C-alpha cells in the first residue's frame, strides 16, 4: 500500500473517485482499489479508517458477551418476559459489526463502498426496530399500555426501518441518473445517516457538513484521530450500552407489575415481525445494489477526481 505522505506528486496519480473523499480529511486514505486482504491488513495500520474500524469491532464482542451472559442465565430462554430483550441484543451485536465491515472493505472499489454502506444502513435500521421491542414490553408509561400507540409502536418501527433503509440508500444519490451514487458532502442529503437510538428515528432534510465541526475548522488536523465519525462511533456505542442498562433496569423494576398485565408479544409474533423486517431490508438493499451494478463505469461519481480544495490530499 502507498503510505500517507508519499513523495509522488498527487497530480500524477490516478484520480481518486469522489465517493472516497471526506470533507476536511486530507491524508491517510487507502488506495481505492485495495484487495480484501489489503483492507483487512489496513486495520492494523494507521489510516483515517483505523479508529472507525476498531471503535465498532471491539464493541461487537462486548455486546455479544452481554448477550451470551444473559442467555446462560436461569430460565432466560424459557421465559417469554425476556424475549424482547433478546430481540434487542441481536441487532445491537449486528450493527457495530456491519459498520466495522463497511469501514474495512469500503476501499475495494466505488461500487463496493456503496454496497458496504447499504448493508451498514440496513443494520442500523434493524437496530432501530430492535429498540422498539423492549420499549414496548418494559418501558411504556402505564397510561399508554394497551392503548392505540402501544399497539402500533412495533409495527410502526418495522415500517420505519424499511423507510430509513430506503432513504439512507437513496441519499447516496447526487444529481446523476444513477440513484445510488455518493452525495457530494456540500449538497443536501435527504436523510441524517445517524444511529437510531430512539427506537424510532425521524428522517428529515439536513446538511451533513454541519456535523463535521473539527474537520471544517482545522482541515487535516484530525485525519487519523479525533474526526467526527470516530466520535460518532464512540457515542453510538456508549448510547447502546446505557440503553441496555436502562432496559435491564425497567425489566427488573416493573417485572412484578407487568406480570399482572396482558402478556407481551409472543416469541412467534416477535420473530415474525423481525423476520419480515430483515427480509424487507435485504430486498431494498438488493434493489439498490442491482441498480448500482447496472450503472456504467463512466458514471461521473464512480469516476472523477477529488472535490474542490482536495487536490493536495494524500493517500495511504
């Protein structure tokens, strides 16, 4: 792999497709034609993706450990009261792993980068649905229990997961005929591609560069450590951890009272809802991927050079 700070003149290198450039990140990029092995090895080298990879790879094992510890507890698998927690923990393990893989393998090619993040968006959306199950089972206010909002909460979360995956994939579209290309960071994106830590997340028109504070104030100073996406990863994982602790607290403190209420959604209904959401998200991702694979290689956002002001950026 080429090293950041290589002495070759950047203008003599093949142009880096615009999809790989990030605002304010001037160096540390991996080659945009890396092999899968190169991508894996790059996680042990200092690039602008290294911290992104490890801040979700290590938490994957933490949440998996929490899941296995709960499964080994007395009566967990036989107690319907605990099943919504299980459904929450499955996507809580999935989304950091999907994000880790997306950041690891996204430098293989422009198309591979898009597909990696399609899968990342789907995992995040499934996590938003996973949050809805324990919220509905353990955390609903007593006055809402068995009301219309309570009845519609999980189905609405399932629909929301499909909507968010669709809009997140669509948001990688620019002013091009191919609907899966990367949005230039200076243009409006139709979805805030953030973690859905509220159980249900709202998709609104936003401008993503407003979240890139330190990179915009000091371009190049946070290329390797401290840029916005790394901080986002850390906050997302901490949010999931405290979310799990809050769910466990609600489960314990309300168990006796909830036992006198109408039982929660059974395992079959829970698994069926999650299964349909998984199938729907995979279908959406497959549709965008098929559209991407049909796109000609000459598509401007699969080719092209760096955005304005990025011509001197260095690549790893």
